[in-house]
C-alpha cells in the first residue's frame, strides 16, 4: 500500500492523473479508429459479396435462356423429321444425322397412333440406351408425355427418369413427344430422349462452365444431373426454374469463387480509415486544449474537497518525512491525542509518546526510516499518551508516502483508537466470568440431592456415635473410670472425627468449585485438573452405580490453562457421560473413562468416554447450540460453554460415537485439546498421587 499525498498540497494538477487521462483519450482514439477501419473493411467485403452474388444470379438467368433455346432447337429438329412424309429409309437417315449434330439427344423414335414403335435410332456416341432394360419396361413416362401432347396438339415433356447402362453407369433423361398430324388427324408421334447432363454440357458456354457448377435438382434438393467445375464453393448460389410443357426443372448455379479476400480491398479501406482517423485526432486535440483551462480551474475545488474529506475522517492520519519529523496530522488525530496540530508538526519525538517508551519508540522509528524493518501490512499495536497523561492503545497502519515522480518522501500512518474496543472486551470478559459462575452454581443446584445424600451419611454416623457415647456414660452399670469404658469412648470420638472430616471434604470440594477465583492462565498437571473435580464426579457415579476409570500417560503432561474454567469443562463432560448411561446401559457396563494423551509436542488431548447409547444424528447437528438440551431439567448451556472455554484456550472440542464390533454405537467420546506447557520437559514430570492410586484401577 502506498500513499501519494503531498503535504502541504501543491496548487497544480498532479502529473499522474493528467497522464492517465491523456492515456485514456488516446486509447479511446485508437479504439475508434479500429472500429472505423473494421467497419469500412466489412462494408467493402459485403459489397464484394453482393456483387459476386449478383453475377451468379445473372449467370443463372443466362443459362436458363440458353437451355430454353437449345430445347426449342431440338423441338424444331424433331418436327422436321416428319415434314414431306419421308420414306422409312429417308426418315432413318435424317434421324441419324440429327443425333450426330445434337449430342444431348440419345434416341429418336417414330411411333404410330397406337404408341407402337415404328422406327428408332440411337445416338452413335454411346451404347444403345435400353441395352440393360428393354424399352417397353420404361415406356410409362413417354406414354404420359405423348398423351399430353395429343391433348394439347403440341409438344410435351415427360417427367425425368433414370436409365441404367452397362458398367454400373446410367443417367437421368427426359422424353420429348411431338404429335404427327396429317390432314387434321393424328398420325403418330416423334419421341426424342434427351440426356440432362449432356443438355447442360451442350447448352452452357465453356467460360460459364469453368467458373460454375450447374445442376438440375428436385424440390427436396436431390441432384439429378450436374456439369461444370468439379465442385462449387457453396458460398454464392442461385436457383432458377425452367418451365417446359409438362415438365418443370429446377436449375442451381454454384460459383467456384469463395468469400471475397481481404487483401485486394485493404488499401482502399486503410486510406479511408486513416483519413477519418486524422480528422478525429484533430478534433480530439482541439477539445483537449479547450478543456485544459476548465480542468485547471477545477483543481482548487478538487483539493478543497480532498481536504474536507480528510478532516471528516474519524481515523487519525499522520505523515512523517524521511527524518522522522511530523509533517501533517488531521483533526481526528489531534482530537485522539489531545495536542493541537501546530504543536505536533515538526516534532521528531512526539508529545504523545509515553516518556517511559521513548527509547523503544525511537529505535523502532530509526529502523523504519532506514528501511531495515518494513511495517507489517496488517498493522501493529502500540501505546500512545493523551495530553492529560492517560495511556491508550492504538492500531497503526503505515505505508510509504511517495510524490508525483514515484520517489518516497516519508511515511503515511492511519491510527485507530482501541480504547473503546478494549472496554468492550473487558465487559465481555466479565460477563463470561459471571456466566461461568452461574453455570457452576447451576451445576451445584442440580447436584443438591446428591450432596444431601453424601452429607447425610457422615452426619447420621456422627449422631449415632454421639448417642452411643451418651448412653455409655449414663449407664449406671458402667464405670466411667474403667479402662474398657475409656477405650469405647475413644473409639466413638475417633469415628465422630472421621465422619466430620468426611463431611468437611465434601463441603470443601463444593466450595472450591463454586468460589470465584481470578482468571489467570497457569501451568497445571493434567492429573491435578482431574483430581479437583473427582469428589463431585464420585457423587454422580455413586448414584448411578458407575465406575470411574482414569487413564494417564507416563510422565504426566502439564497444560497451560485457566484452572477454574477447565474444572467446569471436566465436570460438565463427566456428568453428561454418567447421565448418558443411567437408562439404557446395564449396571455392569457403566464405566466412564477419563483419558489423557500428549499426541503432539504442543497439544495435550483429554477424552471422556462413556458406554451409553451415543449421540443421535438429529441431536449431533444442534449439540453445541446454546439452550438446546435433551433433558427436561437441563439448561442447555453446558456443552456450549465448554466449547467456548476450549476455543478461548486455543483448543478444539469435538465428539464421536464409539462403534462396537457389530457396527452399532457403544457410547460416545468427547475430547478436547489444551496447549502443553513448553517449559515442562517430558522426563521431568513427577508421578502424581492420583496416578499412583488410579492408573490401573477404578474409582467406584
């Protein structure tokens, strides 16, 4: 993070924003030129495409005219065969001559009025047409055409049909039928069979064939015949309809030319584009000159606005030069420390430094100014002093202060007053402490019946021994001075003292648990934490008939924690485990294990394992939610407070169900981690009394 504030502000526009604005203008200019040139090139290409399409349309129209003329000539030549009533030999010679002159004609037939073939001549340029399939099997289309010609008294074309030939070849043909009329009555027909591919080859000029692919197609796009270049490009196409008597052919012309190339038209586009660009540049430069004056006149307002913005901040701003002198402070900073700006500016050792911290702060500032220690990006916390001598914590974020040329001229600091935050944290800590105390009292309240039962036994014993002693001393038959009487009275007094001590221990354990102690993190041995809550745990265990198993490692690890808060966590978890086994667990299986393991050099894990039914899945999702409980008498705060306490110690509290051999839940394990004491060596831990007596045994 860098700052570019110049203090005091200079009365001219900083170069960097001005260069940025000009760069944006030139960028916009180049973008506009690119758009204009692209548009011009696109328009040129579009014009070329339209011109090419129009050329193809013209070719298609010309080809249609050529086809009509060719078919008209074929019609006239066929009609000429019946003029002057030629003899059969003469007709045969004339037909052969016609076939040699018109290659699109494959066969000429003379038929009588009954559509029987009287004479037929095949083209000499190929094998006979009907060598594969006899003519009478392909007469349907010719018969229909002749019937139409007879009705119309004029020529008629048949529908196209395919004629197979030798060598797995064949071609699409059409029959042209012309009626012969003598003395006003039909006297037969002339039938000419035309090849559609040869019709295209013979009718279309060679220059058109070299640059286009021509095809006869059906309505669904099926190709009947083609001629011309091997394949059209498929870019510029034109379709025309050739209407004939009794037949409609659809002609497609596909140009071999692709889309227009860019190079032939690029020069024109560039010239026009650069001309427009030059005009745009002149206009923008003129506009920039006109706006310069208005921009400079608005500079003062901009600086005033920035000054007002800095003065309105609640965050303190402070600037120092490279020698550590304060060059700028905003009103929020002056209000924070209680010193006026005139007194602070120019100071190398500020008045808001506490006197006892001046040597440390001076060394830190020296390292910062020499560049040997860069300020952390996340800021750092320190202590300032107000003008009345009050110390208060602040958070400082520092960044290099650079001028318009990019040269560092000092440091800019943003300062936040943390006094209010610290007060809120203190109130929160006190509330948490009161909540913990309330939870401990609530726990003791829930255990009131167990306490009364536990205290009733020693009190009843004390009353019995006292009554026996009184009866013994009041019996006339007993001599108070006899040795036997003295022994009995001494034994009764000892029993009374033992039971009184037992009751005192119960009351002391409750008092130690409930009493408010100062919260402080200390190094505690793991067995001491467990031993401090064992008396209260035993009360719950005796009522439920459960056994307590203690599992400690060797040596016993030490942890750093708030002992009071961790005792509450241990008591809550152990009571929950005992209560979980009260209903569904057989008496012989009611065993609660408290286990301690140092799984990592920095962490110690505490586990409380019961043999109850485990935690149901629907309960697990809300287990640590405040005021959620599955017991009618519960408050729903225990586990929530436990997790809060452990997380405040930097650890984690979680649980898992213990699975039996059959895959079903056989209990639950609640475990939490605490930070291990780094100063405690593993070999220096002493064995505790609790470990000596309970490591391999169980507590009833």
